[in-house]
C-alpha cells in the first residue's frame, strides 16, 4: 500500500471545525449513522467546488489528506470523484471517501482555501510505515507536537 500511495496523486484539504482526528472520525460516524437511520446510502461524501482536472491520476490509488490544526495528520482513500449539480444549478464535485482513517506522520501546512494536489513523493508516510510516534496516545502526540518535539 505504501508503494501505491507514493506513486499516486492525492489531494490535501483543511479539515475545518475539527480539533483532532477523533473529532473527524466522530463526525463521520454520526453522519453515517444518520444516513443509515433514514435508509440512505452510507457514503462519506465531501463536496468541493470543482472536479479535479487530474481525476484519473487521483482515482488510481489517491487519498484525501486532511490538515487538522495546521498539520496533515490523517488520510482517507478516495473511492470516486462524482460531478454533481447543486440545488442552485452550480456544478460541484462530491469526493466519495472510504470511511477508513489512516494516521500519517504529521506534516506542517499553512492555511489555504479549497484543496491542493499532493504528489505521492511529497505525501507524509503512514504511521507504522517507518514513521515515528505511531504508538503514542493521540493526546500525548498533540502535546509533543505543540511543544515542537515531534
């Protein structure tokens, strides 16, 4: 999997409103539960404004890397990039994500709007794939990162 990740084209996006990976996981679990209770498909969809021009490269094994509190911390495999038209008639893109969270080495990122492409060679390593700090509890990892120690 790490070799696939390294050769693929990915997307990176700010995770607005989440203070931790656990916040993101909780939000996704709640949305999936709500969909199930209403008899709707249980898909994790993130809507964005534009369909990526390099969609074929992304769909060949790419992930969405989430920036939380200024650091890339987690990724989710991208299953589909679905063009849609919203209620106002505006074209959008639904990024359909696998609701599986793969923790990564933390990589600092400045704030930006929208999403950016992330070349596989620039993507942070998955924890446990040669990365450091994977065995640390999330709270301790955050504290050490805040202190600039990891």
